[in-house]
C-alpha cells in the first residue's frame, strides 16, 4: 500500500423504529428514508429495527442503483431488525446472536422474541480491510429498576468479545448501532475498554446536530416524552465507534445528527436521530505505544470496569438461581397436587372436582417448568460470561503487574485502538 494512502468513508446509522402495525407512519418514513439515502449516497448505511423483511426488500429495490450490496440479518422469531446497504461489494458476512435477551414472559416488551444480535460485514476498500459491525442491544425500560441491566452487560461483553476475535485481520473496525447504553453506563465502558473503540462524538472536531449529541430528543414527535423527563436535552444511546490497527490512523472529520426533524421534509425519520459520520483513514508507520503501562493494576480503567461487571453478574446469577429455586418448589407442589387429584378421581368421591382442577394444575406445572428451564439457562449464560470476565481480569492484572514486556503476549483489544489513535 502506498505510504501516502488516504481514504474518506461516509457512514449513516439509524434505528428506524419500523414495527409493523405499531409504528406510526412507517411506510411514509421508509419511503423518505430511501429518498434521503439515495440523495446523500453514503458509503455505508447501517440500520436497526427494520423488523419486516418486506420493508428491507422495499429499501433494497429503492436503493439498488446507489447501494448495490445489501444484507438482512435474520435471527429469533421476529428477526434481529438489522440490515446494511453498501456502495462497495460485501466480501463476507456473519452474525452472532446474543445468549441472553430478556425474558419470554415479558411479552409486552418483546425483546426476547426479536433475537438481538451483532452483524459483521467485511469490505475491501482500495486494499484496506474494513470490518463493519451493526448491532442493537436490549432496551432499557426503567432506569431506576432496570431488570435487564445484567443482560445488557452480557450483550456488551459478547459484542466486545466478538469484535475482538473477528477483527484480527482487519485494518479498520467500525461499529454502529443502538446500544441502549448511556455513555457512562457499565456496558458502554466495558465495550470501549476491551475493544479500544473510539466514540465519534467525543473525537470529532466538527459536530453539528442535537445538543450533547443526543439521539433521542424531546423535539421528536415520536418520542415518549415521559421517558425523557429526567433528561431535558435527551439521551445519547446510538453510536458510531471506530478504531484502526497499527499502520493506519483513523479520525472523524465530521459528525452530524438529525435534530428531531428530517432535514428535507421536516417530519422525523424515526423516534431516534440519525448519525452521519465522515471518517478519514490514512496510512501511518507503526510507532511504539506510549500507553502500554497504566500504573497499578487495581487502578487501570480496564481492571476497574471488569470488576464492576463481575459484581453485577454475581448479583444476576444469584437472582437467576432464586427464580429457578422458586419455580422448582412450584413444580414440586404441582406434582403433589396432581397426585392428590389422581387419587381423588380414582376414589370417585369428588371426581368431578378433581377433573375440574386437573387442567389448571397441569397448566401450573408446565408454566413453572418453563420458568425453571429458562432461568437455569439464564444462569448458565451469566456464568459463562462471568468466567470469561474473570479470566480476562486475571490476565489483565498479570500484564499490569509484570509491566510492558507482558503486553504483546496478552494482546488486549484496547491496546490496538490506542496504538493507532496515539500516532
């Protein structure tokens, strides 16, 4: 590759809020989104909450002249809602479905049925290998009593782990999506520390858009105003994150957001604001990482966030086991009740009553069995993530205690991002 290599990459990200039969003005917004993307001609458009494959196919046909490559990531019962449109040929694609994704009995939330996931595209751009990731994490429905916090932490960890293991041959890594995480939330800090990804909003010197970069704002007519009452300016939960490996330098030249209104028609494209980033990639000779040591192990940002995540997962594992234990007691009670009902029915004394109670007893037994099975599965998923975090924490402490010579052996993902950005 030429020493003076440089490339500009224009990226669009949006949570489209396109739920069939429920989202307002969905068809009109899909049409205007397609018109906007054709007009702007981004290199990549990464979308979330395109729940209907018919909407994807509509956009596919509408955007075909401008974005000849596209892919829809399928998972779960309803689908992941993730899709991408690219001006450049897609060389490879794959996806990872998150292990934990809410509770099936919380039907009114619906996340469990969606199969939340992270999708990966590999693009070759002028000899440069770009790994582009798109994702959508579990929603936060109540910040004060967040029953899904541990699930989002596990999802953030699986996302970081997936990026870490699939980006080893990439020159540039790009992650876009609705993380449902505020910038200082545990999951967001875990993701950034482990992968070394940089936040376009924090890195760019040219930002135009909503106050504080918020991606859900009170000025948007589709937003539930009650949910934003604690946040007068709105919340920032959608991100463009990036990093380059040694030998390349990446920066965010400009970042724009919509501000509650479509820049052309005036009506919002979604209840979320769109992110539009212009990234610049150039060749840069490898340099020594000046931040290879971070001082005492217990005070390093990575170790600190790993310990916080472990504390949260410890509590979640205990909670999952409590639910499974309660369900186990109900199963035992249900079996005892069925035994009694069978005896009464056989005796003929109160046969009609026994038969009448048989159906609800079986239903109770089956329901308790389903709850037991799910929460045992949840506990296994939490324990898996906890074991991985414990291993990484141990390795991070060893690396910090031993000094700079141990860093290459550990090969932490966050060092790669720091090394490229500090050049």
